[in-house]
């Protein structure tokens, strides 16, 4: 199977309820600039949930570095793969990462949960704050009466935010900002 086929079927089946609930946003190829990583599909609602697809034609060479990046930002993560990689992935993925296998049977792609994702306890406020655009970041600092220098570079502003608000509050603020963006990487 091709990555694009798995991705589309994933969105049309396992993620369809998020597409229809009005309080979630599904984003393809969501970039995490601070960790130089990108997740194949992100679901943004009361958590930030990522789905990384590793089809049989992919390699797992980049996955360890991707997992490091994801662990700084995502609340939950599932790796979606074909039977070829299940055994290898069970050895590679951390305890908090879920595993979904997809198989084509009679022309239909079927997903099976091998391991459910758990809450990620390794998130870092700075990396989550880096998901904000500059205007959003400045607005959050102002709304929360956090002293800052407007001319500072974004990374310094993110550091200021991370040092002045609790991780879970930053996560909530960032998710709300991401969900409120208009015409930004929306899945059709």
C-alpha cells in the first residue's frame, strides 16, 4: 500500500468522527519547527494526537529521531503500519506510543489496534509554544500579563511563555489557537 492510501482510509474510517464533531481539526503534514519533525496526520481537540504512517515501502531509519521530536509536543501518538514492521516497531516505540496495523483484505484496508497510546508525560512547554505564530505568541503573552520585550526573537518569547505558565495551560492555549486558525492546512 502507499502512504497516501493508508492516510486517506485512516481519515475516512478511524478519524471520521473527529472530522464531523466540530470541535476538532485534522491537519495533514503538521510541522513541528523546533524539533525539525513533521507528523503525517494530527488531530487537534482537547489533546494533540499524532498519527505517523510507516507503510511497507517506507524505512524506519528516521523514526527514532521523529519519536524524540514528537515526545516534546504530542499528547498522544499512534504509529500506523503494515504487518511488515509490527515486530520491529514493538521493539522501537516507547511505552506511551500506540501501534495500529493496517492490512488490505479483499481490496479493503482494515485497521487493527495492536497497542493503544497512553498520555505522553515528556512534553516540553517551550516546544509546544513554538507551534504559535509570532502574532499569536505576542497575544498570549499580553493576555496573560507576562512581561516581555516585543522585539525579542520568537524563541526568547517562547522561553518567556514557558517559564511563566504551567505546561497544561500552555498546551490548552496552543491547541485553541491552532483550532481557531482559518484556512490553515485544513484537511478536505
